């Protein structure tokens, strides 16, 4: 075996084993339009406002907690729109059932839901302004090295900052919606 092949094999052996964390859903798929189940019921929208089923895999070693966020970066606010922000999901939790975020008390024990931009702690579905074009809805799961200790009235933006600073890995699924 030549030295080049041996070196390439060593590099692939060291780095080829790593797998990226993945996020999937039975209720939505990458780049496709959200169904009425995942649309807000209010603000002129007529949906069912049910949080999607989510499953994550390829969790990195050392994960002690998870967070899940749903965010619309296209909202005409100057800061996007937070639809859902949940943290301190247990490390053994690798999925959420459909509707788990539709009522804060349906989340796994220990999970904390922050107030979204609709003013509630449950999932708030898609509801872009009429005629504003297609909006992206980014559902992200974050693997954390420890549970987070945030103030009780923390904003989803503060959570987002802490997640980006501390996450071991993350996986995103982006769907779209317009009206």
C-alpha cells in the first residue's frame, strides 16, 4: 500500500466516522409547504395550530439535553418571528409527538417552553402577512452539553444566543408557507 493511500485512509478513518445530526418529521418535509395542521388559528389565519411530529438522530456523544426552536426569519419585524422555543428536553428524548408543543403541559418532564412572539408558551403555527410572499419556517433541534439555566422570563432570542454559543450540534428542517 502506498503512503498516499495510507494517509487518506487514516484521515477518512478519523473524520469519516462523524455523522451529522438529522431532523425529520412525519408532518412536513424540507422545502415543502406546510399543511393547515401547522398553521396558526388567528391573526387572519385559519389553521389547526398543531405542533409537528419531530425525530432527531445521530446525536453527538456528550449530549445532556436538547432544545427545539421554530423560527420565521422572513417575518417583517426586523428580528424574525419565534413560533416555538423549548429547552431542557431530556437527553433520552429523541422525538416529539405531533401536538406535544400545542400545550406546554404535554411536553416531557423537565422541558421548559418560553413565550413565543404570539405571547403564549405553546407552539404558534405559520401565519405570514397576507400577500407578503413565501416565508421559511426553520425547525431546529439543538444538542446541548448540559441543561440551560435561563431566567424564567427569558426571550427566545436569548435562548437562540445561548444555543449558538453552546450547542454540540444542531439539525434543521425548513418548510415554507404563504397566503
